[in-house]
């Protein structure tokens, strides 16, 4: 039925890798995107167009975009690629590539299929492996506290919203969906664990009014707990925000990501961000560890009788492979257990 499909936004190639100290070869990043495209995942955040002075690891995202445009990763269904950008400069860099690589006469911006969250889940077992035209979306980001916004983007929250106006306008013109992140929604590394849920709601309302298609509410620090998550979701709902306009983005720093995800599920949320192998961390959130592992989230959702369309065995193998490539431990419990079976 319409409510038993959960959409996973795989953020491993961007949120997962951006904090790695060693420069990761672009070939590894491309291989990660290619492999993820084979798992049944439908939405992949593949890179960011931010200042390389601020996040050097993402400097070669343009090569990943070029790869997606020139050699669309094989998948049985169209994949939506999301690209994070902080300002018009990032949007210009993104669009110039998108335009230069789109053959004339071809629709650069195919209309996205209906969101699975609002209708029947997608066909899960399509066997054809013909490349499908990728769909591109923009991701913008602000935060629920002034201190974090300054550290992350060198501006105030109000200034960050101002920066989004031209991005949103151009995005709409080009028929590109725009997702907006609100970071540190359940705890801030600079202002502490008690972030005002009303501030998050106020920001979410502003972003939706501005034209955002989806708000990803992010627990950047992993300070979220079950009661705090419930309180935040109630506050968002009381502010008139529809569940279908929200995604939840948990980090597992305190081991609460799955608990919080189930709380969010119970509140009707059906879109969740996660990173394969539990990759990740934010360069501007000291001590923050990885995102919730996609394998763990998929395992939990399947155990509840929900559908994700994702093949957990394939995902687990990718989690192990990329962890080895990065010389770090695979942080997914369900991934490791699946491989050990
Ligand atoms: P700034 O230093 O105030 O701005 O940075 P600037 O205009 O002076 O730019 C500095 C330099 O970067 C200049 O180069 C610009 O040209 C260049 P120079 O003239 O010195 O040679 N520049 C750019 N280059 C490429 N692409 C661009 C771009 N913009 C400027 N788009 C700025 C302000 C917003 C640019 C900077 O703070 C920035 O890039 N921040 C991004 C930080 C970031 O990526 N953080 C991680 C993502 S957010 C996150 O992880 C949280 C999330 O996952 C959810 C969660 O878990 O919370 C989303
Ligand atoms: Mg994150």
C-alpha cells in the first residue's frame, strides 16, 4: 500500500565522504556511485559544489557529475542524483556542466516520476538493465543555530535564506527539484543539545514557502533521542508542515539513529537519509560520527514489513568494499551480519 514504501536517500558519496582527510581518488567515488545505482536505491546524493577551500574532498564533484551525464550508471530504473550547493556560484558551476553535457534536442530535465512516498511503491524487480536518463536535484543547506550556520557557511541564518532565493528561482526555471537541509535540528556542537524545535519549524516553513520541494531535518551531531525526535516532529506538524514534505537525516554518534528513525516512522515520515557503511561526519561538527548506515536502516524497515526496494546483500558488500578502500571499519551492524551469514 502507499504507506508501506520507505524512500531512502543515499548520501554516502557526499555526506559520507566529505569529511575524509585523505584525498579519495575520483575513480573510487565514481565506482561507489555506480555500485549504489545497482542496489535498488533510487536517490543518491553524489557530490557537492561548495568552495574547495572549505571542503577539499568534494573538489572533484564535477567529474562525478560528468560521469553521470556521459556514462549514466546502469540501473533498472531512473535514479535521482542530488547535488549540494551553498550559493549561486555553486549553481553556476553545476548548470554549466549540465548544459555542456546535455546533447541538443534531449530533455535535460526529464519530469521526475511521482514521488514513491505519495503513491504506490515502484516496481521492485524490474529486470531490464537499460540505462535510464538520470534526474537531477539541487540540495541547499542552512541550520537551526546561528553558530553552526556561521561555521558551515560563514553567514547568518537570515543571510543563508537570502542566498537561496536566486538558487530556488533558477532551480524552478530549470524544472529541478530543490531539497533543503536544516542542520543541527536536534543538537548543536556550539550551542548545545537543546535546539529550539520552534526555530526548526519556522525555518522549515520559510524554506517551503520559498519553494523547497522537501526539507531534510538533520541531526548532525547525533544528539537526538526518541523524546526529542517526537517533540520536534509534533512541533513541525503543529506548524502545518506535511509529513510528505519531510525527510529525516540521522547521524548515529550516540547510537540513537535507529530508535529515532522508528519514532519518525510512527509519526508518518517515509523518507530517510542514510550512508552505506555508516560513512560520514561533518567537517564543521567536531566529534560527529557517521550517518546512520543504510544497511541498518534497510534491515530495520524490512523487519517492520516495510518496502525499500533495496537489496541489502548488495548494499552490505558495498559497505565493506568502501570501508576497505578508506582504510576504516565498516560501521554497519546489519551489513557485517549479512555478510557473515
Ligand atoms: P566564504 O569564504 O565566506 O565565501 O565561503 P567567498 O565567496 O569568499 O569564497 C571563498 C573562496 O571559495 C573564493 O575563492 C570563492 O571564489 C570560492 P578565492 O576567490 O579565494 O580563490 N567559492 C567557491 N568555489 C567553488 N564553488 C563554490 C564557491 N563559492 C565560493 N560554490 C561558502 C562561503 C558558502 C562558499 C563556504 O562557506 C562553503 O563552501 N561552505 C560549504 C561548507 C560545506 O560544504 N559543509 C558541509 C556540507 S553541510 C553538511 O554536511 C550537513 C548536512 O549533511 C546535513 C547534516 O548532517 O547536518 C547537509
Ligand atoms: Mg549529514
